[in-house]
C-alpha cells in the first residue's frame, strides 16, 4: 500500500514537472511570436 502511494506521488510529481516545462516552452514561443 505504501509502495503504491509512493508510485502515485512520483507519477504526479513527474506529470507536474513535465507540465511546468511545457508551460515554460509555451511562454518562450509566445514571446518569440510577439
């Protein structure tokens, strides 16, 4: 049970990290377009 919780936590952390990375890239693209 603890292992599953740790797995989910890691998964969401990676998801959040990739999401924030995409957000930064999107901001750079918008800045370049303007």
